[in-house]
């Protein structure tokens, strides 16, 4: 995540760590931790990108046995963290 684009000089590529976002939850696969101070996140906080990857597991926290797809709570968390970042990435690309 942090090394792949370290020396890339352009603003036309950005990375969102979707998997990392899904490795911590609010206590169950049906409760997300979007907005929480703890947990793994890749989000925009006070205008700065926050990338936390050491407060969860290395497996999905939003999966049920036999199904690795994210639960609605996991998709909601990913959406809440991705959309503001997408806006920031687009604004950078546009040079604004």
C-alpha cells in the first residue's frame, strides 16, 4: 500500500486498500466500525488520509462461515471510507 506508488510522479493512480478495511468490525459481521477510533481503516480524517492496518486480523471480519463476501455492514464501512477518498483522489487528479 505505502510502497507501490512511492516514486510515481503523476496523480492519475491511487490505491484504496479494500481488504484492509474489511479486517476489523464493531463486534460482529453485522456491525461495522466505520467512524470508530479503533480498528483497521483507510479513510479521510480531517483532510488527511488515515491508513491503519495493525488493529484487526488478516482475514475478513465481515464474512460468515462458507461465504467470504462482505456482509452489508462491511460494504457500508467500505463505502463510508472509500467515497471521501475517491473525491480527494479525483480532486488531486484534476489539480484542484
